[in-house]
C-alpha cells in the first residue's frame, strides 16, 4: 500500500487525494491492480490521466486504472451501491461534503493508518485544507485537487465602464455598483451571475463565518437543524434580489455551462465559480479575464474559505463501523 499512497500524495500541488486501503487484485503480469474512481473532466482529466500513465510506466509492481464515474452526485450513489463488495473501487474521489457519508458507510479505511505506518510528513500540504479533512484527530481521506471559489470578471468590460480592471469589487454593494456602470457602458451586458448551486451558497455563507447547519456544521456534534436562517444567510438572498430588481443580474439557474458560455460570449461581466475552471475560462475568452476573491457584505469582514474534493480508499467485501456518527462537513 505504500506505493499506492505515494502516487497520489506526491501530486498534492496539483490535486488533493483521500486514499484508504482495500483488498487488491492482480493482473496477468502479477501487478497489483488499483481501481481509482474519479469525477475529473476536461483539462483536469487529461492531467490526471497523464499522472496515472506516468506512474504506471515508472514501475512494474502496481497498475492503476483511473475510471471516470460521472459527477460527484453520480459517483457517490454508485459507490454506496457496491460498497463492501468485491465490485467496490480501491480508491474513490468524493466531494468534500460527502465525507461523513463515506465515513458512516463503514466501507473505507482511514488514510491515517498509512500516514502512521509510513511516517508520512503532512506538513508539506496546506494546513487550512488538511484541517478540513481531519476529523477526531484522524485523517479519513487525503485532500485531492482542492479548489476554492473565485469571482471571474471581464477586464475589457470594466475598462469600458470606467472601472479599474485591476481592482475587482470586494463587497456585495461594490458588485452592485459596478454592475450598474457595466450595463450602462456595455450594450446588452448584465453585471453579475450566480449559479443556483448549494456549494456556492455555502461558500458565500462561510466567507462571512456562517454555517449551513448547527453544531459547527456537524463537527462538534450531530447536526440537528439548519443554521443559515440568520442575517448572514439572508444577506445573500437579499443581495441577489436587489440585483434582479435593478436589472443587473443574469439568471442561468442551475446550469454552470450556460453561465460560463454567457460570460465568454459577453452576456455577463462577472460570475462566481470554482478556481478549477480558470484554465478553460482564461484560454477561451476573447477578452482579458480577471480573477478575484468572492465578495461579502460590507457589514461583515471576510473570513476566507477553501474546499475541494477527496479520494477515499475502500474496503471491498468488508464492512466497518465508524467510531462516532457525525453530521455533514
């Protein structure tokens, strides 16, 4: 298992992994076969395939098979349908909010076992990220391709509106004011777009120091009720509501692809999305793209936030009970 831990942890600057042990099979050449389920698409999948291919060619003891399993929402149910059987993958990549679902399934091996067994030094990884995956002083998973929410903006549209292209708005109120100037100076363009997606709402909430659920999002105790029905949570809805009333907001609903396409075609000047899309957005835009921090209400001071994805190692044919139940992360 030492070699399996090494392939992924060594790429932590590019991706972040959560791996655990499983019973392995061997191929006709006697190599240990590691099945890795992932949800990477586009340039990220190309990079991952190159990493896996390079590793497979570097030695003759382990064969890693990287298998795309659709989105995170699609791959997690697939895992739970085969978890604890011989059909389960050796390692699976899961979005961060799937952590407790994986832990409570009893079908994973905490990566802490391998960290301790190999005396692996975790200090080389970003502390704020690794802390997210440390539960009860134990790593159940390893950070994998951790990303952060950012605000993309059209520098050309900013310049045309008399705004500083190197100084994107920092607060909700500044986004509103910039949007008004943008629609006046850029014919047919709206100021801002926000996908109706839970992760982005969570990030805007966390950027104010807020929580989705009580008991610190289920970390201190099992979560029992929502915690976003407060001033911090309502500020996000009021912000979007004001922009809709002002005619500066572009509504793409839940479709992220349409939102990105709208930005690239000049329909909207600013939008929020994962930093993981920066390569695609920057390379395909016919204008100069700026990337800034996500905004916060002027009545709050930003707290900063980062999340990402992880990969778990699985236990085919074997079930474990988790030591302690938790809510979501």
